[in-house]
C-alpha cells in the first residue's frame, strides 16, 4: 500500500532543508576560490546578478512545478500538461541525482576520514609537506576509501529512513543553524589572525581587470550549480511545501542564505591562507591539503580541524539527502513502492555507483570513459550535462509551455499576494535569459568556446 504523502511541518523546516540541499562543498571552496581568482568583489557582483537573473527564476520554475501538484516532475507534467513529452526529462533528473550523489558521496567519505583523524589527533602529526602525499595515499587505498564512502551513505539513508518530517526536516533544523554558527566562529577566528586583511582584500577588492569573460561564465555556472538547480531536487522538495508558503519570498531567502554561506566561507579561508603565507589559488586542494597545514600552525589546531570537518560534514550530508530524495520520491509516486522499499533500492543503486567511483583512484584506475576515470567522468557529466539540461528543460517548460494562470496562482497563492512585477520578471528570465545562459555555460565547460 502506498505511504501517505507527508509535507514539511513548518516553513522554517522547509527553508532549512532546501538551503541544506543548496549548500555543499562547492560553497566552501569553489566560490571563494573563483571569487579571489576572478577579481574578488567584481566576481561577487556578477555572481549576485546571475542569482537574480538565472538562479532565482529557475528555482521559482521548479517551485511552481512541485508545489502546484505536490508530485515529482513526471507526475507534475502529466497533471499540468497531459500528453506533454516533457515528462520524459524526469528520468534525466532521477539518473542525474543517482550519478551525482554517487561520486559526491566519495568526497563526503573523504571528509569523514579527515574528521576521524582530526578527532584522533593523528591528522596534524605530519609535516606540512606531507599532506599532499597523505591525501594521495588515502584515496589510492581501496579499503579505506570504500569503507568511509559506505559509512557516509549509511548515515545518509538512516536520516532518510526517518521520513520527511522526522528525518529530513528535523536534521536540517539542527544542522543548518549549527553550520552557520560554526562559520561565524571560524570567521571571527580568521579575522583575528595577523595579516588577515590581505585575505579580505583578496576576496572583496573590486577588480574588473581580473574578471574577464571566463570569470563571467564561471559566475553563471556557480550561480546555477550552487543552488542545486536542474536535477528536479527543488521540484521534489517543493512538492512537500505547504500551499500557503510564499514561493518568491522563500526563493529569495534560500538564495540569500546560500550566498551568505559561500561568502562566509571565503572570510574563513582566505585570511587564514594569507596569514600563514600559503597559495590562495589552491582550488580543491584547499580542503584536504592546504587547510590541514593551516590548522597545524594554529593554536588549538586539532580543535579547529575537528570543527571545520564537522562543518563540511553538515554541508555534505544535507546535499546528498536532497539528491537521494529525488529517486525515492519518484519510485514512491510512479511505481507505488513503499518508502522503505524505495530507500533500499535507491541505496543499492547509489552504493554501486559510489563504490565504483571510490575505486577510480586505485583498483579501477585503468578504467576510463572518454579519457577520464569513473569519478572524474561523473564529476564532469553530472553538473555539465544533467544539471544544465534539466535547468534548460525546466526553464523552457515553465516559460513557454505551462499555462500562465498556473504560474499566477502559484506566485500569488490564489490571489493572496501581488505579482504585478514578479510574474513578468520570472517569465522573461525563463524565456530569454536562462536558456541563453545555460547554453553558454554548457559550451564553455565542454570546451566548445
């Protein structure tokens, strides 16, 4: 018998869960790195413009589809536009979620490994020049890498097994405030370090000469991917929203909080990086190589390391839970599976993908797809194909296909709110700005331009 659909209990819980789905590891290292590399404040200004013209409109399009029907994308399209071929793309969202969460869980396993070693006091026992070899040795160890990946996935599905309100919502209500609290504590500590002003200048000084065309496209891509757009994640979550929630207000709140996390992460990282004379353009190495070096030189470094990897764990698991919910909801709605059975099936599928990805640096290092190992291939096609294609389809569907009265009804909650300027802004962005921007991002990341 199909389990009765239960939505989020409160607006705060819905926002916390949706912010958690958006906030991920990319907020912690990619945004600060991209901002510093592409002109600091200039990049941030372009990013904010991209959020307004690209991020919020596509987020709203997913909210409209999900909240109007309280169904996954396939069921929603069948109800809103019977016979429309757009329902086919729901399978793209489900597959994309499985693949993205599969390889992403491997990185989350790395986070738990570093958290464990930090708590045991063994992480910071090594010389600074050894951290690169330590990381390389760890990911090349099939047993360790797979073990931590499975542990992370187990925690992920334990939360999901508790359901929407007792699992997803309750976890978000606990973890998201703690994440912000930890970020603020780290910000205060970083700003008190000697030479921290150089890091702040690196992040916020407006320098359009360093921005360039690549920086603009990176800002568009970061705005799109940072909000978890395109894989029907927000359609799934908004299907659990209450009918009286103000979608535009929620979208602005979620986008603002997601951006705030990214900016706070920059304030955490770059003052410390400059204070200890390290490379501010280290990119992904910041998390597992550069930052341990910083913690080692800080008073109470072990405590700071533990707190930082706890923060990363919070950011990680809130994202994977939202991705995992996509196939779970899809199977419950479309195949009438009970939620426990859908969770088990999703866990098995995602576990297989995750194990294959974890072994990409060791046992399966010789297995390549288009010249990339399994992990790197999934890391490439997940954001650059599945998310972008899904975002394009959603924008076109709501902007051009969906009836305007459905959009109006969702934006105004049946006439309860005004949408005199909101609806034209959303439709214009979905019809003309978002499709062009997504195509440009795709051509850029695939090397065509």
